[in-house]
C-alpha cells in the first residue's frame, strides 16, 4: 500500500511539474520580472510550503491572480523592493494564521471573489494580447483597452501566428482525453510553439534567461525604508489578503475533489506565510495556492503532500541543469498561455446561473471587476466589499407597516422587521400618509431591530402629531 502511494505521488509530481513549468515562466513575464523569479517561487512553493501542514494536496506557486498587482508594484517601486513587499506580506499571513483568522476568509462574498478574478482575468487578457503580437502594452487598464484600436497596426503577424497556435492547442488538446491525461495541455502548447519557432527560425521575441543564482535578489535591509512611501503598506496588505483569499478558496475547491484529509485553514494560512516569507528573502514573486496545479495534482492520483514537494524538486533540477531550454520559448506562446488562463478567470457560466436568481450579486461582481479594470486591484476589492455589505444591509433591513382599526376607535399601526435608516424614507412616507384627524397608536413590538436614527425620527413624528399619537413597544422605543 505504501509502495503504491509512493508511485502515485511520484507520477503526480511529474504531471504537476509539467503544468507548473510554463505557468511559472509566463506569470513572471506578465509580472514584469525575470523568468527565473517565477520558477524560484514555484520551487519554494513545493519544497517549503509543500512540506508544511495545512492542505495535503493543493500546490503552491506564482499565480495569474497576482500578476496585475505585482506588475503595478514593480512599476511603482522597482524589482528591488519586491522582496520587502513579499516578505512583509508573508509575516502578515503568519500573524493572521496565528490569530486563527484563516476560516474567516470563507466569509467573503462569493460575488466579490468572482468579481476580483474576473477583473484580473480581463486585465490579464487585454495586457497579454499585446504580448501575443510582440507589442508593448500601455501602463494602465484604461490605456490597454483604448490601445486595442491601434494594436493591429503594431502587432507582428508572425508572433500573432505563434500565439494563435498556442491558444488553439490549449483549447483543442483537452478534448483528446487520453492525450490530456498523459501530457498536460500547457506543456504541449508551449512545446509546439517553441518547435514551430525553432524549425522555421521565426524572428520573434523569446524568453531571456540569466540563471537562477543571478536572478536571486537577497532581501535588502535598506529597502525597509520604502515603508514610509505612500501606498507601500497598502500594497503589502493587498498582497497578503489577496494571496490568502486565493489560497484558502483554492483549498476549499480542492477539498471537494478528493476524499482525503480536509484542510486546516489556519495552518494552511501559516504555511503560505512561511512560503512568502522565504520568497521575500530571495526577492521572488509572491506565492499562492493555485487551483490549476492543485486540480492537476488530484486528477493525477496524488495521495500525500509528497507529490507537491517533489514537483518543487523537479523545478529546481530543471532550472539548475537545463535552464537554456527556456530560451527556446517564444514570448507570444507564454502570452497565449496567459490569455487562456485569463479567460478562465472570468466566471461566465456562474454569472449566467446567478443572474436568474440573484441579480444583485451579479451587480456586485460587475462593479468589482470594473473598478479593478479602470482603477487598481486593491481599490477594486475594497469597492466590491463595500458594495456587498451595503447590499446585504439593504436586503436585511426589511420593514413592513400594517394598519388596522383598534377596539377603542384608534388607528393601530404595527411596524415589523428591521427598522434601520435604510428604510426610514419608506417608514415616514407610510406614517405621514395617515389621516391627520385620527388617533394613532404605533406598536413597535414586532420590530426586531430599531436603530437610533429611526427611533429619533419616530419620536419626532409622534411629537408632530401631538396628543393623538402614542407609541408602544416592549423594549425598542
């Protein structure tokens, strides 16, 4: 039994390695850093985070979901500051895990999470469309969208063809189930593009490789002085919260794919924190658990965390022994890989299903995604969270006003539900519409909650009615 488990984990680790290799390089390129830093994060995700407790089968590494935020941070503070940002984000994750706050990430609105992923996916797609044609992308989300008009005149048709071949393989290869089980689609797509480029000696931009040791940027203590700059602390918090949320949501999804031990969310959060702390010390990209690699690990038959540790070992071995192979990969192929990944981040099917029964959730999703595309990731998530809270408050503050004739001839008005300031206009409209020549008895015993604004407004209404109005309640008035 133990021998069978070892064999299953070994085979699964090779599958995950083949999936992770092109994704690590592609995410690094999209983040604006050397390709080796993406591989370094994948190695740490396997050898460090993979060996720690938490979720037994999910695999960590650089994720497409953080490329937008990392690219913004590198553009604003430089590659040299990346280590400090990631290191502090890892420490923050460790603190959140130690305080046992991991489980609370599951309380975040699904609409906000889907909106975040949709916004990231849209920016990723729009940005990588430029790389498909070996063209330079504008720096802002809005600029990338408006620049699409002039892109056809600037794109290299040869690079576009290479990227198109990559996309076609990514879409078509999984339809051959036998082949997809044997070799992952990302590896086939990138290998096909590299072979096409090499055989025909195509003049397209390719991945530049300097070597793993040359790419490592050991944490510079002097960079801690950047914490006084505006926006740095916000970037650290964004790294920590978004990486944590993506990792724990991935863990919940992976738990549904297998029957093994369930995830301990607080331990998983601390494992991610340790991994990001190490990534920060090495100047690498931030790390999250990645659903693409994790699901590939489960489907490949992994039984223990040995598979994810081994996948990190294969990445390290490849990077040390044959790094020159990366120079055969055209950038357009990696762009095609990320365009495909970005499209999968946009939850089209979920939106269609949600629209039929929960249209307010779709509004939250759309506003979150739009705020990310036209603003930035951190602000977009904050807007989405605020809108989700406001929507929930609006839906829960239901007020019902019932009017009936009392036995003493007075008009009895009963107020039921959650009486908050959000429903105050409706409540006052109903009360002010009552006939002015009738005695009114206002009963508030059915109000489950009465906030201060409504209490003050009701007192003012009763005072304006004079002696003809009285209010009764067991405790809410």
